[in-house]
C-alpha cells in the first residue's frame, strides 16, 4: 500500500510512521510544511492527484493546551477547518477512498456521563476553553460521515484521549499539561527549586495514552478494513492532575513541593473514554503509564 501520513513531524504522525515502518510498509509518503502547505486547497488537491495514495492518515492539526486554545481561538478553528477540509475533500476529489481522521476527546460535552461513549457526541455544551478546536474536529467527523453516506468512501474517525510521548512539544505556555509538567519539573530540578506550581486545583481527572499506542490503534483499524464510524482510543483508566504531577516529579527526579494555583482554569472536570468499541474489535493499549512516561522523559532529555 501507498500511504500518506499528513502531519508526520508531529507526535502522533511520527508515531504512525514508526508503526508503519515496523509493520513493513515501505511506500510511506510525507511532506513537511515547507513542501506542502495543507491550508492551501489547490496545492493539496494537486498533490493528492499526483501521488494517489491508497490510504491517508490525517494527523495534521494545530494543537495546544488550555492556554493556547483559549488565546488563539480564531486560529484553532480556522486553520484546523482548512487542513482537514482540504485533505478530506481533496481525497474524495482525487478518488482516494480510504482515510483515517484523527479527532480529539474534547469533541464531547463538558458535562458528560463517564466513561464517555461515542454516541454522546452533540448531546450537550462543549468545554468553553477549547470550544473552537472541538467544533473544528466535530466538523471533520461529520464531513467524513457525510462523504461516506453520499459518495461511498471509507473514512473512519478516531477520538484519542490525552496523548503524550516521543516528539512532543514542551513549550511552557502553549503545550498540553503533561509535556509542560515535564519541562517545569526538569528545569526546577536543575535550579534546585523547593517547589513547583501547577495550574488548577489538581482535582480534574484525565486519561493519558502513549502516542505509539495511538498509532498502533490507527494502523489496526486500517489493516482490519474499518472504514466508517467513530472510535474512541484510550487506555480505559484515568488519574487526577495531582496524581499526574506526582508521577511526573517521580520520573524526572524532582523532590520539591507541588503547589496548585486554583486561580487558573481546570478545564473539563473529568474526561474518561469508553473504549469498548475498540476492545470488541480486539485492540487495547499496551504501554503502562510509568513505562510511557519513562520513555517520554528520555526523549525529552535527548531533544
């Protein structure tokens, strides 16, 4: 198979490339942002018509944590709508019938029954801090569903929980909570600080999945011919932000005090995915949190 991985330089995209290579796939197409601007509709369509991949993994997106989502609201909805619409629409126009669209668990309502089932989509109000990003992702899901219904394509959507792993971004202002904590703890250790400050109350609960497990799930769906619907991808367990911070401090080796700044937003109170649909297909996550964290911190130190 000839496979295009959009967003191959990102954490998830690079994990998908590693998984494909490990599985013996040697016709993997990638393009950097300087080679192909995915926001350029005509350029994307011309590229897809020229390359004609058998399958597309749409892992390209503008992403970030609470601060980034809340600060750059217009950018998050506009650029993500551009990227996904150009690739999904371009795939249909080029006659490419198989695609995997990577969404996000933030698509689900803020006050959602736990664990979150796929059918809870559009049953309530979204979390305000990342609403623009979530709406863009929901649009992508519905575009895939509509393409399948009208044109007979096989575009599947996957909803990952909070991801972490090799090749993550560690910007203190704009990254997700886990990579931000790794960097803060590491720098605090080097400075020999007595304490570290963490956003929020520490009480929200989050589920974390190692990016290479996410990649394995995506390839699993491709290899098993799944070409429709929404699938939650997670490990099925969650921890509090306090427990997360304590684990990060342990892995990094910072033994100072953790101080929670309750004046900062917590985001959604809890976000645990129901992964029974993937389990029924025969897939489950393999990497334990402590093993994934150890590999992630080792990658952080190298980079």
